[in-house]
């Protein structure tokens, strides 16, 4: 039985309008969440600090940690810079507009996109410039190489000069008429910008937007627009010259961006990003099964249904274990060897706005929906 899950889609031609469709099984009965029972603590989990942000309603967002700092964006338009070494706020600015994306951050400048389709670039608590975009965006902008890159819901990528906001180039890909109202994939890799365009993963020249390579992770199939939806969802897992991505409820695969080569892809029914190390890739399926693959070959290594039917986050791979959250406010630590449960901890969260994000010294940080930033360590 599939776990009934509501997804949000937007028609590509009318990106100002939202369509909400339910992706459910034929049965309306919600699956019974099995009890976990007692858990023997084999990996300690220690909270190091917590910080209540001044603004409570947080966007669902991926956190970008650079130089022990992170920028957090809120629904109502505030952006807060946090010192993660000390767990304290450095500055906050109100952009004046409700925000649509998380914050792109290069250690110096921050970029966000509002629900009014305005790209704002901030620095030291001040707004440098603002530009109107031609379509919505649901993906963190990327700030890199003195440029700002945005992935739009019309399957286009735009580049701007970080200093003055001058538009440098646009690369657009025609595709299916529906797109996910969910974060896609946009990330730098050496001298290449990696982006998702429908079910394809493309490498772009950041100087002019030229397509360097184009790899299909999943191809549209089916008779209607919903069945043909194959957008890639963020975030990707990068280790050395291997970048692995997921196509919504369809496939996942790993590519070598240096060679522009697809290493492998496999069927997988999930809607969250991936994590891993040099040898192993791990992800959560939509029904709460946690699954691991060999990063080089795609061979399935193990899976566990211990957390089945829980609404799980994207996992975080660490040397001490795999960290996952659920919508009930629980933190879990699983073994990277076989998926066995090493620890679980109830947090004060009433749902999370981010997945666990790695810090130095075997630590991680996670953001709750009500604006509590929590830092933990795996001793």
C-alpha cells in the first residue's frame, strides 16, 4: 500500500497559478505506523546548543553551511545570519517581501527569491540589489564565482553579476507542462554549473550558459501530464567526481560531471534528496523505507523498514551514522553498514523546515518550522 502524500504542482504555462493534486493509492486508509519499541543506544547523540530565531515561520529549505555560518530565510521575508560555532545571531534583515526560496550563500553574500519573483542579494545585513525574474523559483539560488545563478519553474537557468545584478545569460529547456513546486538541483562543480531541467541533469558553462553535457536520469512516460512528471529534486549528493540525484517518484542515478557520463540509474520511489560517502549512497523512499546503494555500481546494499510510514527527511550521512528526522519531531541515527537503529531522540520540533545539515567535528544542525535552530554532535 502506498502512503498517500499530497504534492504541489504548477502548470508551466501559468506559473502564477497552483494546482494541488493528490498522489495516493486506490485506498483512502492511512497506513498504520508501526511502533519502534525500545532502542538500545549504540551511538550517543548530544545537543550542543539551540537558538530561537526572532521570526518563527520558516520556509522548507536546504541549509548551506560555509565558514561555520548559515543564512536562514523565513516565510515573512526575514533573512538571518547565524554563527554556528557559538550558536548566535550575527545579523537579520527584512527584505520586505514574503520569500519563496531558501538562501544561497558563498560565505560573503546571500541570495533569496520572493513570492513576487524578485531576486535579492544581501551582504552584511544590507540589500545590495534586487531584480525581477520572469517566473517563480523554488530552489536556493547559487552564489559562486562572483555570480548569482537561479533555477526557475519554467525550466530555465539565469545568471547575474553579483556586484550589480546585471543579467549575464539565460538557458532554457522546453519540457512537460507540469513542474513540481519543490526544490530542484542547482550546484557548482569545479568550473561547471550543474542544474536539473525536467528529468535531465545538465552541465552548463557558468560564463555563458552553454550546455556542456546533458544526461537523462529519468524519461517522461505515461499518458497524462501527471504520469509524465519527472523533475529532479534536491539536494544532490556529491563526493569527489560522483554526483547522485533523484527524479521525483521515479529513478535515481549517479553521474561523473568531469566526463559528462551517466554511471548508473535505478528505479526508486522517493521525493527527497540523497546523501552518502565514497562507497555508499542512501535515500528515503516515500513509504519510509531507508535504502542504501553502492555508489559506484548502483547495486542495492541494504534497506530497512524500521521507520516505515513515517514522513522522513533527506538523510545525512556521517562517519558515526545516518541522521534522519520525521514529522513527529524525532531524530534517528542509523548504521551506515546495515541500516540498524543506533539511537532516537525526541526534539521539541513540531515538524522540521530543513533536513539535517553537516557541521564540523561530527556535528549537524537542523531547523524546525517554528524557528528553532538545533545543533547536535555525535560523540
